[in-house]
């Protein structure tokens, strides 16, 4: 190790209790997962006397060995270099040895793991003369821009970066990236665009930040006017494609193909494993196609050759799913499997993203659909003209995917808005920052009007001041970007944003507490992007969790698998072109339906077999309780472990690493006034939980006899210490600065406890009595 260079993480060590076997809890599957999560090649587990090693290169787990046989840093480095195929002294590995510009404290463990993974992949490509490409898949809100900036900075410090291009597809992403790059690179980072005199604004910069639209490659024909005018071939040594899951090959191929020699890095927020439902959907089609036509269409799906058109594809194949398949296949075909992955479930477990609660609702009309007879009986009209419609203009059946698109149902809109408003009232009040995803622009209008009416009525009934711009439409058609600053920053206006997809990507609004699906989704990529609007923690507003209100079963898209390997198309002519779409049909508006919504349950998003999945809250609690009781058999044992900080941390870590977080349960049950001790004691042993205030009061009156055996100053000091529990719970009692707090100092402080005995013993006795109160 050289103190002038960045240390390269090679191994992870798990410390076990001295009384446990050295390899306790270390199985092959867990070891491999830990290697991937931390991007290390070796896992060690030790009880201080012996150790067990897992080697990620070979997949082998060793027998217990004495500590004297623990490999030295030189040995580990030699094994690492052999396994990776390059030496750390080589030119290819130089970026790995460059320090972070802001120091170690500026990055999170997974960001460092991702940066190292890209550097390692590029070093391997260079040593094997393969194209230098890498893909990173990280959850929205986990800091992909930070990764891009620090990755390019360390490459630059290694002397290997001449000019770099950072390309994205949203103005807001470009603005965010420009600020982040300039904070590190200064004037060496600039936005690329055509100035009035026709020159490139970023001409003299080393880091060029721009959008597809500026380059002229935002359409599928690959017309790249700005790109070809200002950048000759192989102009850039490094290219970063941000949010590459949103753009298929036709979008960014021009940039990459004109810079074949460049290091090319793709960033995506979409998990590689999403649901492949194309074939399942084809089986549900009601259209009667011949078997040869079905077989031909299936081959086209697998080959990714069906053109996306604005109409229904053969035998029910959905264009959203097909687009997902095409983009995912292109990314993996070009970049290969992700060099590193970090999904939303892991980020929530680590505490870097907000915990997610799901409230699902089922709309009765959506379960059954609406028939022609039901519509005719309620005097339908053309939604645009208000003129009555004839039976010939109405289809036999309208299903949920057509609601608020082909057929407008004001009763359904009102029922869904009322249900949502009720939940807002139950979880903090109506003035919560919320995004509602709607079926189309007109639906967004209707929902905004309905939410405003409900809010105005509530204000009038409760003598509350009505705040302006409560609910507002935020779509491309309404210049919605103009209102984003108010949605983000104003605490007194712009609470409910109704949109179609404008807010699904490229918008960083950490204060969003609710994501609402009034829109049916088939695209997992779109779904993950929409959920990502709520995942960020927002310390200024105290946001540690967010809720998804799901009325369209959109959350079924969590954790489903998708097409992971593109199939090469066969040579030869393609199928006959599809027939032209039929003329547009009138949009129906009809009222008079009895709409009611059924509570379909509450869920928590957690890791299940390596995937982010919704788990019913009661199941989540039951599994957490089972895991807790497995670790600690009785309430007395639990209390004894809880008062001992190392033992308590081991216990909580065992629960969290198994996928179940006590903190998440406390948040979704709205028990912020309770200590985790009470949350867990109730789950595991049915103990009646107390708030921190109640427990502090109970401690005082139940321990009067004990306190009376002490001096007045010592007793007053203990009472002052106990009051810290009311404010900060267990952590408040164990605050290293507890004797410096005004209340404790005024009561007598450390000197008063020393006069009564050993302060450490008295503090432990105080904690034991607190949790027994």
C-alpha cells in the first residue's frame, strides 16, 4: 500500500464472536453476493482465532485456518492481479490508484465499488484488446452523476483523458451534470451548444456536457448535424451515456460509432432483470390470427425487428414492452452485462434511499370492464363535441387500459381522487408533495380539477386557509417544466402534480412523498423511472420514506424478469407490412356508474431472492418477528442484548441483512414516537409498546425506591439522563456527549455519578431499568 495512491479494495472481513465458529453464517451464495455488492474478490470470516476464506475467482470456500496463515497484502494483491489479468503497476490500471478529489469521506461504498468496477473492466479490455465499454446499473437517486464525475476525474488524474463527452436526454439532467462537473473540473467542463456565431461553446473545454437534442441525434434517422459539424471522428477519448435505458441504439449509435476508440460507459437506472411478458401477452390476445402468422410474429419479437407504431401490434404484442426489449437488448449486446449493479431494494436496506410503502386499491369497473349495453343505457356523448353517440360508434367492450383514454369516466375519476384524498388525510394531511401519473393529458386535467375541488371543500369545512395552486397539471402540452421550481421548493403551493410522463424522468424533487398510479403501465422501464421520483431522502423536510398509491396494479412490475440476451436476426426478407391503422374513433364520455374502490392491501418493498419485491406488511412483520425470535429466544434475553451496544448492533444487523428492517416497520406504522426496542418487543413477544415519553415517565415512577437509595444529585442526574431517552431513544442514552448536555450538567453530571459508584455500571443499570419499565 502506498499512502500517495488510492487504496484498492480487494477483500471484505466479517468479524464473528469468539464463541462462534469462524465461518458462522458464511455460505457460498451469501459470499458471492457480498463480493458483487462490495466489488471485492475475497471474503474472510474470523472469530479471532481462525478464519475462513471465500475466493470469488474460484468460487471455493476454505476450511478453517489459524490466523497465522492469514494472507498478507502482497499475497492478496498477487492473487488479485492474476485473477484480473493485469498488474496494478500497468498503464491500464493507473486510474485505480488515483485518489478521490474530495477524499474518502465524499463517496459511499457502492459508488466506490461501481467506479472500481468500471476501471477494472476497462483495464481488462485494454489488456485483452477488446472494445473498452462498461455498463453501470444503479437505482435512481443513488448518485450516478457523482460516479461519472469522479470516474472521469480519476481517469484524468491518471493522464488518460484528453476529451470527454457526457450526453443525456433531458435539459434538467444536463444542468445538474454541468454543475457537478464544474465543481470538480472548473472551466474545463462546459455545455456544448451552437453559439450565435456558429461556434461550439465547449470548444476549449475537456469535458463536454450536452443532450441528444443538441447533437441533432434525438430522432431515429441518426441525423447528427451538430455532432458531425463540430466533432471529427474519434474526437473523444471517453464518452458517458447517461440514462441509456431510455434510448435505443438508433439514438446514441452515431456518437459511439464515430468514436470507436473511446472508452464508452453507459449509465442506467433500470435493473437488468425485468419482466419478459411479450409471449405471455400474446397468449391473451382476443384476435384470431392464423398459426403461421403467430409464429412469424414471435420470431420478429425475439429478433427485435418489429417497428414501433402507434397502434396495436400483431396478436396483442404491446409496443411499450417491445420498446423495453429493444432498449435492454441493445444495451446488453453493446456494453455487455453490467460491470456493477445496485438496485432500489439494496439502497433502501442501506438507508441511502427512502423506504417504500405501497397502498393498493382495486376499482370495481377495472375488474369487469364496461359493455356497450351499459354505456348506451347512460346516454354517452362525444367528449370533444358533447354530441350524443350512436350504438354504431361504440365498441362491444371497453377494458381498463382504455379508461380515461378511449372512454372518459368522470365517476371513476372522482372515486379515485376521493380515495387518494382520504389516504392523504390519514398520513399527514392534504398538503403533501405528490405526483399522480395519468392516462393522457385530458385525464391529468380532470384529476387536477377534482383534487382542487376536494381540497377547497376540505378547507371550507375545516376553516383552513386555502393555498393557491394546490393541484396543477404538469405535462408537455401545458409547459409543465415552468412549474417544477415551485413543486420542488415551495412549501406553501404546488402540492399535487398531475402528469402523463413529463415528471417520469430527469426531475430531481427530493421532497416528493407520494407517487400515485392512475395510469396503466406495461413498461417496466417507465415504471422504475416513475417510482424513482419518490426514492430520494429529503433531510430538510424530514422525509425518510415515501408511499406509492397503486390503483392500476403498476407495482406488479417490481422485480420481474426481462429479455436479457438479444437474438441475432436471420438473413432474408421480412414479413409483409402491417395494414394501415383504422380512422380515429370518437372519445366517449359517460356518467352514471357506481364506482367503488376496495383496499387491496399495504406492502413494503424489500429484497426477495435478489429482487426488489412488494411484500404484504403483515407478512413482512411476521418474517421479521420470526427472524428476531430465532436470534433471541425470550424477552429477557432480548432486553439484555439491547442494553449492550455491540450485541444490539449485531442483532439489528442480522435482521437488516436478512431483508427486514425494524426502522421501516416503525415508519410505515407511523410510530416515530416509539423506540425500536418497543417496536421489536411487540413484534417478537407481544409486549404492549410504550412511546418514548411514556417509557421515560414509567421509569421515573417505577424506580423511585431505587433512586431514593442514591444521593439527591445522583438521582437527579439519572432522571436527567433518562430524559434524553424521551428525545433520542436508545441512541440518546448512549450519546457520547450525554454528560455535556445542559440538563445532565445542571443535575450534577459525571461527578455526581462517580460519587455514587462506577458511572458505567450506573448507566447500564439505568438502561436495564428503562427497558423493563
